[in-house]
C-alpha cells in the first residue's frame, strides 16, 4: 500500500509570512504584484497589516519611517522590477542604520542565468547597501534565512537586510511544519544582546574624563537604536557636559533640553565649531567618523585634543580609525558608568549655553530683518521664517517632518532656534545623511499611522515633493490626515545656488520648475488645499488644514535663499563641494 502524506501543505510565500510574524514583524509595506502574491496571501492569513502603496520606493520609505519611529523591523515587499524602484529607500535606510527587511519576489530559480522573466541580480545589487543579502534556494530553509536576516538587521549595529525568494519557491507547496524538526535557531525574536565595556578599557576612558578641563559628548545613531537617549540626557545634565547631535540624524534630545547644545556641524550651528576646537576631550557615542562628521574627509577634530569613540558594535568602530581611543560598549551602559566620574564642568557648560543663546539672538535678528523685506520679493517668505511660523502653530505633542534639500537645512536651524525659546514638539523626523529628496510624505504617513491623534506636519520643498509626492496616495488610501507645507520657490534651489557659485557665468541651468498648483492637486484627490502668498495668511491656513480631517496642502510662495551649509560647501570653483 502506498504511503499517503496527509500533512497540510502551504506555499513558500506563506512560510515566509509566518516566519516574519514569529519574529515580531507588525507591518508590511508593498506594491502588490504577481511575484509576491503567495506572500501576500500568507500575510493575510497571519492577519498582518499590509499597506499597499503606489510605488515601491514609497513602500520602502514607509517601512523605513515606521521602523525609525518604533525601532522595530518592518518589511518592504517588492517584485523583481520593483526591487530597482526600492533601491533609493534601501540607501536611505542604510544611512540611518534602520533595520528594514527588504523582500524580493524574484524570477524563477530554475531559469536564473538563462534570461528568466524579469530576471535581475537583486542579491548582488543590494549587497553593498545592506548588512545581509541572500537568495533562498531551498524552501525548507525559508524560516532559517528569515532568522539569519533578522539577526543581522537587529544585532550589533542595526541596518537593512535583503531576502530574495524566487517565485517558483514562493508558489511551491511544502509541508506546513517543514524544518521544524530541526533546532538550528530560535523562531521568536530574542532580546537584543548588549555589549558591556571591558573594565580596564572603561577605566582608561573614565580617567581621561576625570582629568579633562573642557569635555564634550557627541551622540549618534547608536544612542537612538539602543534606546539610550534618556541616559544621554541624564549624563549631560548631571555632569554638566555639553551634548551635541551628529548632523542629519534622528534627534536624540528635545531641543529645549538644557544640556543639548545643537548639531555638531560647523556650517548649520556655528557655536559647535568653537566648542569642538576648544575641547580637550571629545567623546563620540554611537557614531561614525564618516559623511556626517566632515563629509568623509579627515575628521575636523584638532590633533592636540583627545578623541574617544564608543560604540556597541565592532563593525562601527572600524570606521573610527582616527580616534585616539575606542571602546566597545552599549551606549546606555557607558553613559550610566560615567555618572560616577566624580567631576562636573559647570563653567564650560554655561559657556556653551551662552554661545547658543547668542547664536539664537543673531539668527532671530537676521530673519526678522529678512522678513521685513518680504515686500521686495512680492510677499514671498524666507524659508527660515516659514519653518519658524509652522512650529508656532503646532502643539507640544505634534510631529514635525521635513524633507531633503534646502528645506532640510533651514528647518534644522529653525528647530534649534524655536527649541531654545521653549518650543516643544512630540517628535521630529527628517532624511538622514543623504538628505534624500522625496522621503517626507512617506515619513509623515508613517508618523500619523503610529500617532493617529497627533497633528503631523511636513515641510517639503517643491522639488522634494515632486520627487516623492506620489506617496500622498497612501495617506488618502489609509485615511491618514497629514498636513503638507510646500516651500515653493520654483525650482531645485539648493542646486541652482551651487551652480551660481560654481559656473563661470554666475547663472544656473536646468533647475527651474513652472508654477505648480500643489494645493489644487490635493483638492483634486479629495483633500484640502490652500495657496498662501503672504506671511500673515500662513497661520490661519495651517489651522484650517490641520482641522480639515483630510490630507491637506498649504502651498506657500517662498523665495530661494542659500542655506549656510550650501554656502559653505560651494564657495570655491576649483574645489569639490565636499572639500
């Protein structure tokens, strides 16, 4: 008598979905396609929320935004050609060390290398951008490779990963419990291991700190992903050590925190230059000496000062060869340890607060003078004034998002000014070190889905919105009323300003847009839209937009003003802008 297998059979895509749910994934973002249908069926059966988007790049940015806010991995699911569209989102997630799990439903395994339908070497393309990129070639090992990807994404220094599941394995049927008689891994998510400092190495750093006269601490990604921002604040407040944030990264502290002094960025926050160059000890925690710290050029820290880099991951410490001392340690563990150093630096601390106050006053006076000239520009607002006025309308629990480009740079300055004056916000989110255009709407949608009872306001340039504004459909589809403020200056102003400094003619080229009625676009989609041409109309328009209960757009006519960082990095025709 022939043996009849009565065990339930499920598709490979369903095994993938179950394995991801076992790890604790709560959301999936996708552009539904045929190559991914078995996985989508699996997510449906697992009762996993799936957000369908109008473009794969949008799906990637939504997953990235959701992951940054929750600090828990989410999934971006795409087809083979859609993988190419998702690469920019992969790049952005990599820059911010965001543990997004990118999954490709790829071309058939049995035809790979023979010009299979929609064949693309997604594993090779993803490899330089992610911590782990793998093609699953055996359906029995789907859960195993999900575990490997999860481990890579979440441990050490977090970051995106990529899994390619060929469509023939995706559609093939397997026993429901395939691979479960083995014990190579734990199927649920483990508590993340923390690196504790070696006592002698820690004591060496503590001794350096005890004998320092002018110490500062610069916080980076590692603090955020380890959840140590409260320990960061307590250390600064208790020890009276000035705290700085690496540029272009998730804000670690509220702008009105007494110990927070601003960005460690000579261009956007000038007082940081004096503090960093005068300090005798700089401790950077959870950061790299890379693009964010002097564009990948040799670090700007003086050779006569002591530079210490602390990180919870060996791989990240490898980027910090210029440091005098390195310490492998969980950021929170290190910050708790230094509380016992037995020293404080109140005079040095107060000097940096004084410098910050003076900087705020200088910029306040400057923007007031510029705003007084609005009439000379037919009422068009200064972009810094725009960002300040937007914050003035927002509540203490509201979230402010800003997109890449000049809008990003001016809003960073505005947030610092407003914070010093007492402005509180529920959260701030923006692009990472790539300052990628087009992420803003997706990030705003992510924030609204997580905080449905708070106002979410995005400031986006016209160029940034044109790059990623299609993602607004996700806001309409999911009924997530966000407010988009367009800094509309009629072109790619950040680039045109660089060109005017670089080109011998002093002119710009191929950067202008026509006058686009973004507010009408929102109205056509079923949302709320208003055009603002004078500053006094901005506040009421924002109030109406936030209370409309719809995705809303306030299209503000602004003038192009070169930001400090663009001015600083494009001042010589004979040199690259990053030098």
